[in-house]
C-alpha cells in the first residue's frame, strides 16, 4: 500500500449510518405517489446504490418512468429538511480521517448522494475539513453511477489510479473502482451483505473504519 497517496471514500454505510433518514424519506416519497411500503418491510438495501433506480424497483416501473421521478422528488422533499440529519457517525471516523490527513493522504469523498446533500452532512458532522474535495452526484442525475463518479474525480483532480484507494461498503464502490484499476477496501459494517462483498471481491475487508490505518502502515 506504499504507493497510495489518494483515498476515495464513500459516505453512506462507510462514514455514517443514514438508515433512518433514507428509509423514512423513501417511505414518504413512495407514499406520496400511492405506493406505501409496509412498516415491517425491510428496505435497507436501498442505501448506497443510485436511489431513483431503487425507488423504481420498489414501484415496479422502469427508472425512466415518471412515477420514479415523482417518488424521488417526494423523497427529497423530506430528506432535504429532516432526513439529512437522521444519521449517525460510525465509531472512530473523525479520529481516523484526522490521522490520515495528518499523514499526508489526500482524501476525496466519493458518494452517489447528491453533492449538495453530501456537503451538508459533512458540515453537520464537522468532517468537511478533512477532505481535499467532496464529490457527489447532481440532482439532475449525473454521476449517480459510482464508476462514472470515480472517472470524474480522476479527471478533475488529475489522479493516477495506481496511487488511489477506494473505501466503501457496497459492490458499486468496489466494481466502480476496479473499472479504473483502483485498489479497493470494503467495510463490513455497512449495508453490503457478506455475499455481495464476496462476489465483488475487494482486495481488502475491514471490520471497523480505523482498521484502514493498519492497512496503510
């Protein structure tokens, strides 16, 4: 890992646990378009992947269908006001980010969440100061694909993939990074199941965020 200079880090399920905010806002959005989800139905799987596609799957329509867009708008109506902050930091995140920055690593947030929301969350938890730059998707839908987002980061920052590491909790993080020849670390405490992560085959797995420090020494 001596070559690593730049670390791309996912947000949901990696730095923070956003379950309450995302799932409650999703239920709100789906209810608004006439597709209420039963309280006992677990929809935690929507955390991480592009949200519009997940909402479309729950409604059983194509992602281009107007109902999917309307459900997404309903989701954002609640999430932008309340859901953003129904969120918790995972253990040792601040200390680990601070140590990585002090050790000279350039840290880049790489999330499929819209950039405007991601920045507010980083500010809320006082994490923004540790990142060279936070990157996310656009509200209009651009760069919700993790591979496309990583390509954008590499181009904007002129990064060498051989000097980068991607840290995330879902297959989208691992596969998106591999598309560009970037080494990967999967966190096992997030929302990717053991089977999902095994199939994605990251180079490393860690059980806590602070174990990232051990990998890099």
